[in-house]
C-alpha cells in the first residue's frame, strides 16, 4: 500500500514538475515610443449572426514561436520570415505571381553591361516610427547586410548613394541579383530592432508575448495600398489538436499549413484554400553510403517508389509530383516532365538492383524528423515500398535539433525524408546546393556536368540562356537519381467564412495586407 | 486463504487470455501488420477489420497483436533485469551490511532521486534509440527499487534462527543467501514483480508515446496511442484498440499481485 502511495506521489511530483516547465514566461515587448507595456488588447468576440468579429481584426494561428531577435537581417526561422514579411520591405518586394516590384525604391535602371543598378528612392516612404526613409537608411541597410555577411550575394558589391539615386555596382553580371534586394530597409539610427522592430511594411509591430502571441497593427502612413485589417494577432499553438479546437471554438480565424486529416474536422464555417507548401520533399540519399553511391541503386529506389500510393495514403490523393529540386510555383523553371521519368516499376527496380550487385537488397536506415508528420508518414510509406524490392529498411525518427546537427550538418545518415524551400525567389536558391563541394550539399552529390551547367547559368548574359542552364541542371539531378523526389506538399489554409483576399506566394510568406472581410 | 482467492483466479484467467492473444500475435495475425492499403483508410470496425484500420489502411487488430508483443517483450525484459540485478545487490547488501551496503544504497538513492522517466530518457539518449536500448534503460531504472525491497528482507532474515543454524552447520554464504533465505522472501518479491511488471508496461507505453526508442513501423502500444491522438475526434477506435490491451494486461497482472498479497496475509 505504502509503495503504491509513494508511486502515486512520485508521479504527481513528476507531473507538477512538467507543468512547471510548461508555464509560459510573461515577457512582454512593446512598440517603440511607449513607456508603459502595450495595453492588453484582447480580440473582440465573434458575432453569432454575422460569423465575424465585432472589430476589424483577425487572429492567425502559428505553430511555433518566432526567433528571439526580430532583427530582419539576422532571423533564421522560416516561420519568423513568413510573419515579418508584413513588417519589412526591401528596395524591391516579391509579389504572389513570383515577380519583383519596386517597393522602397520607386524605379531602377540597369546599365548595358549588366553590372550597375541605379535605384531611385520613392519619395515620402515612412518608417513605423514616423521618420522618413532617407538615402542614409538605405545605404546603411544594404551595407550592413554586405559587411556582416547576412546576404552573401552582396559580397564585393559597391553601394553608393547620392541625392535620391542609389547606385549598386556588381563585380560581374548577375541576372538574379535583384532578388537579393528584398533584404529589409531599416532605420540607420535605431537600436531596438531585435525587440521592437521598425520597418516600412503595411503592418507595424505592436507587441509580443514570448511563446504566446505577436500583434501587428495597420500602418496608416504606408506608401502603397494600405492593409484592410486594423489588427492581426498571431497566436502560438504548438499542439495541432489545440489548434483545431481554437479554430472551431472561434479563437482563431486563419491558419495555414493544415493537413488533410485536420481539414476534415473543420466545419462549414471555414473556407479551405488549397495551395502548395513550396518545398521539395524527397527521400534525400547520402551518396557516401556504399550502395547509394551507385546510380543504378538510386534509380532502382526511384522505380520502386510509388508517388500516387503515397498521395492516396497520406493526403487523400493530393500532392504535386516532383522529379527534381524545383517546385511548380517557380513556373519559369519547373519541369513537369521529370516527375514521370521513373514510373513505378518493381521488376525494373529489382533488375537494376541485381545489375548493381545487390540482388538480395541491402540495409537502409531512413531517418525522419519526428516532429514533421508529413515527413514521418512519407518515410514509412517509402520504407514499405523499398521493402517490396528486397531492401531491408528501418525508419528511425529523430528529434528536430538532432536532425539538424547530426543528419544535415554532420551528414551522419543513409537516407532521410525532409523538405527544402527557397530562401529567395531564384532557382539558384534550390539548385546551387548540389554543386560539388557546396557546404549545403549534405547528400554529397558530385557531377562535373552539373557543376558546368551551374557555371553556365552564373555566366549567362541573358535570362533565356540562364533559364535553359537551370532546366538542364534539373534534368541532370533527375537522370542521376540524386534523390528520390517526392512532392511539393499540398498546403491547406483555413479562413473563417467572410474573410477573403488570401494569396499564395511562391516563397514561404503570408501576406496579411490583402486579407479583408467581405 | 480461500476467501480471497477469487482475485487470484480472476487475474490468472484474464492474464492467460491476454497472454494467449499476445503470443498468438507472434505467430499469426489476421493481416500483415505493415501492409498499407489505400482502399480502406480509417475505416470503422467491421467484421473484416475487427478494430478498424489506421490512416494508412493497416489493420489495427493485427498491429495491436504485434505491438503488444513488443510491449510485453520490453516489460518482461525490464522486470528480468531489475529483479536479477536487484536481488543480487539487495541480497549482498542486506546480508553483509557495512560499507558495501552504504555505497550501493547511496548510489541507488541517487538513481531514484531522478524521476525514473528522466533517467530513462537520459540513458536512451546516451545509448541511442532502439528496442534493446529501451529495454536496458528501463531495466537499469528499475534496479534500485527491487534492490531496496530485497535488502530489507535479507537484513531481517540475517538474524533469524534458521539462518543462524545454517551458518552453524557450515553452509556456504552463497547457499545461505540463495537456497535458505531467498525462498523465504519469495512472496514479497513476487508481489514486487507484479507491480514492477505493470509499471514497466506503462513505462514502455509512455516512452513510446513520447516517440523515444521505437521505430514507427514497429508498432508498439504506446506509439500507436500517440499516433492515434490526432485522429481522436474522427477515428476513435484507433486509440481504443491499443488502450484496451494495455488496460487488460495491467488489470490481469495487477489482480494476480493483489491475490498473492492477500493470500499471504
């Protein structure tokens, strides 16, 4: 009896310990220019008749907290960039169509030798702290990114400002250079970017409670089309079940990155939009692992893999098939033909394995990041399909931090399922990784042909030539079966009925400025 | 004695049924527990799939049968490691006392000062994941509690007359420890084993629930529970199958333990 009691006490203690860890620290950061903490604004309730909030605002659910520092030049997490897209702008900014349009700059010209950009700053653009953007701010922002190495592509670039003309001189022509000028323009004389960021975007930062929420408010002095909503509250739900409850209960109005199983639980009070995640999901193969160094073995895996079965099993038949490291949102670069290069064919796969000297298969461990269920699921299905051609597959879930350190940085893996996105709107962001010796080339792929095509792309004088070189690179990756390419995941966005204006972007951002009540 | 034997009988019957179910799962399952089938995803319990199917269309009954085998293996292994090592340590320290007793018991105290879960987590992250490592980690965590129980019993037996007589007759120490004393403390040890077994089942389920130490294709009861969590509202039978087996397994062995304890009173 005593033992049972002590066991009970011990477990009670453990539970209270765990509960203690989960308690949220109440750190508050406030908007610039206010001494007192920002007033606790709680979003208004939802009117039962109209199905919308009493005030012109929405609550957006996000799945993880932001970076500790919100300084736009140093943030690393994709989730932070996704949100702060509403607060910061560069000289140019991306559109949902995949174009770049002038933002803080009004226009630009490019010299005939393709090395000198002259930007004309837009007049009267205001920072959120009320000051006007000056040439000094623009030069400071770009120089900071260059000197601190935040934007490697700016290395060796000359930046000079005179009057309202900003001249950027490149050491060599670079067709994709403009994409890097989306880096944020921030005030030169402002020290609190990390805690109370100030930019020029359609929303201004209002407050943040660590691990709880982030509040943005409309910036009324915005130079362009002003945002529709007065306020957007981002609330953090790390647990998917809690998020579904919050959506159903009316605490959250909008959430992106939902899975098929979750949307089936949402009722008619939500509009479901379907887009893509803009990720290249694949079974990434370590070419340093004995059997996988043979191209025939890798091709065998590609033939053994049945994409449609994966879609049917995990996503209700939906998914965007990929055959190389490029996703369809990059319309110009995407090659649809590559996804049918290796049709599902078990006999062919077995023959290739035998030809490569593995008639009885080999051992293969697929490491999957345990917190990303689409990758864990894909890993399990792929494992089952690889087993069908005689490969002895083990699926090993690893924690995300272990994955980053051990698998990605340490390259200690045989195969892994994960997804890569593009940090800028360039094909280079997805393809440069696989050049020989690149520090991000964690699969250890090496092809002289591929490297040559990459060099061609970089030296190309025209966009056409460059695009052709990138398309060729995609073909080489597919032909060599560098990885078992799977899909760009279907991304579901749930929007409370009555809300409209949500747009998908080809990069990982969520634009709130166009979202409005009908 | 007769009065309380219904606990024992109920426990034995229930355990026999559950164990038979698990052992059957080692040799035969209605479906291949790994076989995915897109045509019957998340289907409700039916005559063909008695417990329904999961998100990949795998038969839950087959997975529960295989998975409880895994859980049983880990639980039995854990109890075996804990009992054998715990008995040896407890016997030596309890019988001899002295500095060895002090040293080993303080190490035991230090081990139990950590929540057992945290300890197992640390061990798994040091040794690496996997079934055998999980078993070893849980086994080590269980040693101190057995050692403590056995030690107390041996310390009490040390001064009893039957031990003194055995000593006078010139019996070797090993003989005294394991032939004379051990059978006498057997009932106490047995009820400790039944409680320990139940704790081990729960510990395995909890560890797998947290996603530590098992591969998702090796269905373990805890992993299945955790996997079913996201589907609780849509496909509740997913969680029921694995939950039910854990409950029955523990109830059966728990009843046996209770029956044994009452009989000896």
